[in-house]
């Protein structure tokens, strides 16, 4: 089923309002979710709406949070999200980082007591309009095993970096610190296909190609896959994201991060509050004139895009290229939804009496 | 041959002085180089001394640089290294970042017109004494092909992050953004052994296990190895390092980065000055009380170190553990040097009339 962006946005906003969010927060939350669907990160878009509502049902998400700055210096700060939707707390924290960058050149904000914030790239890109480099990270439910570990101690802990250019579109890196995102495994499970080696390990810690390996007590592998291919680097990067997001802010870290799924209970012995995020903004002209920087970014992007390809027709891509292409298409042609997602959304439609949009 | 740390340090310092560096710079340069040898990053230690001297001979390194802040805000700045040794310019820039962190919570300094700065971890760790998180990056000679590219457009562009703990030693990540560092290939070449797949591609862009593949016109591969295993992520991270280090500072980026080896000439059409670095420091108590943070870091480190291992005897390591262990051993037992390195150092000894230390 393919649904028009605007109708799906209105539907999502209405559900969030019906679930208890103020209109402004519902609008922002819907924007963040839909940006994932537009950019092709389907696992982080409206597919998760029912998950957020379940967390609201269990009072693990507060729809009327009192988001507060609990500590700050001119260029740093910590925000307590009061258990609000990360979709709403995230942009507020990023905007504080941008304000600090406007004042003193850069701003760095760690967030505690939050929930899943959707796609990292959305938050990082908020900095672009102010000629800033934007950075966004978050920790997440433990699904990833460090190198040599049988246990899952880390989330897919993404890093997003958005960098403005002039005539070229911005450089937007948005990556999980695992070899493959969990969403890709779900697709293989649905198609009953094997996973490549280096993506997952089974419950005994051995490499497996069974796409159900993670469900069955195994783990996703850090970027690199195994020690010989640098999995200790992926593990290290994921750890930095965890520490900046949670140890710095006072959120839960490592295996204590509360699960996104409502049917699993958070740890009985939390080491902090909720999940953690980390945001940064650096004003370009805190380093060199913005015009100069952007024209060199155009030159950088042009040189890489025009690199001699290994295979004809497979040109070198700039981070953000595939997502932008998809966004352009999906704004025009609509957003494709899997049957399982349509069923979930129709369930919400029935429950809250909000009409589900028809096929485009 | 195994040489005592202190004698090798004195020798290195004396050579740098004989080559024209002021005593203070020679001392610092020797410290940075020796820290690599102590920590087991042998490719970035005294093995490179002859390379630096050759660059001085060619006037590509300025031994008496006038290092200047060319632009700054309270939390950001750009330093022009005046073509000095990166070993000396690096710590100066990192110290500026730390000073800014003391003033306004964080400091971020991009550097242009510099040269190779040794191991990234040394610079990041400078922040630890002031209860700051330290970050260091640098771009480097193009040896790495982006995903889908036949051409080498990026360096091994390392990222280092140093984070203080309390009773536990600090967390120190220091990683090239490639699957394997160039130094590992050199070892395989010497032993005439094949490389694992996923480390390098040949001149036509195909995966190869020939350890001479890079020399023969191929390239190192970004962390991930191939597209299916996330090489686009390693390529993205390496790009961020390149952009922050060089596009932000006004240094050369991508394929324009001047080669470390003196026998290769820099690009005839530079896009900036020298090579670029990027440093950051964030004061812990800009986020939460330092004692609180450090005790949670101890908890984080302890939990990960005690994770259930896949294989008995192969415990989960904390980034920085192997290097610290080696440093402890080598301070006591001396630094092992390859014959080729000893020959180079003896050549410098003869040329400058500085006695080369004997076996420990």
C-alpha cells in the first residue's frame, strides 16, 4: 500500500494528539517520524508509531513533559527530558546546541531521561539552516555484542553528521555503528533469506547467517564484523556514543538502557534516567568565512562524486545522496507501507477514531 | 634489537635538535614519537624519524615555525602551523582547545598548514589531566578508496577519543577509519603472508589478498571492507575527519593531501595549506559533577570488562587496554626495533654525529 506523505503526516499527528500529546509536540513528532519514511529509513518511521503508543499506555513515555536544562556552561549543557518522546526532546536539545553555537561558536548538549528519538539524521540536519555543522548521537536498547563478548551490551548507537555546502546539497552521514542495522535483518527474516556473515552472532557467540540469530539470543555485530576486520573499532565508536549520550548526561548506559518494546521491562537496577542522546553544533564561521568553507565543500563533493568508479553505473556516492533521492521520489509518489505496518496503523485508527488515509 | 625507552628518547630528541628544531620542540616531538613506540603503534614512532628529517631536508617541514591562531571564538578556533612538525603543532592546538574548555565548557580547534602529527591518541590524552574528554583527528596521504571508487581519495584518517575514569584507567579509543592500518600490511609484506579479504583492493578495484596491493596501485579499504559489510560507513567517517581537519581549517583535503614520503611531490594544484588536524576538549563538569561521571565510568568499564566472553581467556577489552599493557612492559623491558628501523636510525646517527644507544 502506498500513501501520500501529507495524509500520512496528518494521520500520525492526529494519533499522537489522541494519545495525549499537545498539538505542537504531535506535529513535531510526526515530522520526525515522517522524515524517516521519506528518507527510506522505514524501520524508524511510522512503523514505530504503535510502539510509541504502547510506551505511552504503560506510562513509560510522558506526553506532557517538562523538559528542563539542568546544568550548563556557555558551550555545554544537560537537558532532562522528563520521560518525554525523544522525537520532541531531541529537537529541543539540538536547538539549545545551535543557540550556544550562535553565542560562543559551538554548543554540546547531552540529554537524559528521554526515549527513542527517531532518525539521528533529522536532528543533525536542524543545524544546517544556521550554517552550522550538526552532530547527533543516541544510545539504544542493547542488541550489540562488543568484540569477544557473548552478551549484548550496546545498542545500534548511531552517529549523524550534517555539513552544509553551497551549490551542492549538504553532506549528511547517518549511520548505525553496527555492520548492518536491525531493520535490514527484519527484511531478510520476512523474505526468509540468509544474512551475510559478519552481521550477527548466535547465542553462543559464533558467527551465523540465520537472520533470526538476534531474536534467538544472539547479537548484532559492531561495524567491522569480527576482530580481523576491525570490529573492535565499531565497538569503540558505539561505546563513545553510549558514554557521551548517557554517562555524560546521567541516563542509562550499556545493558541498562530501557528496551523500546513495551513488552520488555526496563532493568530493575537502573544506573540513570531513561535513554540518552548527545547533540553538537559548530558554527562554520567560528572557523573560517562560511562562503569560503562552502565553496570548498562543493569542490570536495564534486571531486568525490566524479571519482573513477570500479563499475560503470555505480558512481561514488556522497553521504546523504541515496536518502535525498528517495525523499524526492516519496514526496511525489507517496510512501510505501508494509502490510504489517498498515495493520498496526489501522489498529490505531480504530482505537482512536482517526481515519486512516487511502491509497495514493 | 631492544633499546631502553630513555636512551631512545634522548637519541630522538638530539636528532630533531641537530636537524634544526629548538630544544623545546625537539623534546616534545620525541615525546610524541616515543609514546607511539611505547603503546605498540610502531609504524608511528621512531620508525618515522628519518621520514621527518627528509621532509626537513626538502624544506617541506619548517623547524622554526611561527604557529599562530588565525581566527577564534570563545569555543572554536583555527591555527596555522606555519609548516611546522605536526608533532609540535598538534599539542599546541590541543592545549588551546583545553584552555577554551576551561573558559566556556568546550574548545574545538582546526589546524591547517601542518604535517604528520604522530599518533592521534597522544593528543587526545592531553585533555585527561584537566578532567576533559579529549578528541583528536587528522587527515593523511591518500591511500584509501571510497566505496565504489577505483581511486584513492582519503587517508587512514584516525579518530581518537580519551575519556577519564576514577579508579579505572581512562578509556582511550585510537583508530584508523580503515579496516586495517597500513602498518599491518607492512608486517604481512615482510613476512610474505596474504592479507585477509576486506583489507585492500587492487588497481582495478577488485578485492585482493596480496599485501603489496596498495603499493601496486590499489588502495586500503574503509572500515567495513565492502558495501555489504558497511564500507560506506567507514568511508563516511573518514570523510568527516577529512572535512573537519581540512575543509574547516583551510588545509589540503582528499587527494590533495601532501604525501608523507619525501620522494613524492605534493599536488601541483593545492586546495589549501599543508595537512589538517582537528582537536576537541569538553570539560566533564560542563555536563555533570566530575566525581559522579568518573564513578559511572568505572561502573561502565567494569561491566564491559566482566562481560561473559565467547572464549575463555579472551576477555572483552576496553579501548586503550592493550596499548597501556604494552606501555607498561616497554617502559620496563625496552622498545623492540626492526632491523630496517635500526639501519635508518644508525644512518641518522652517522650523519648528525649523535651516538645511537646500545641494546638494553
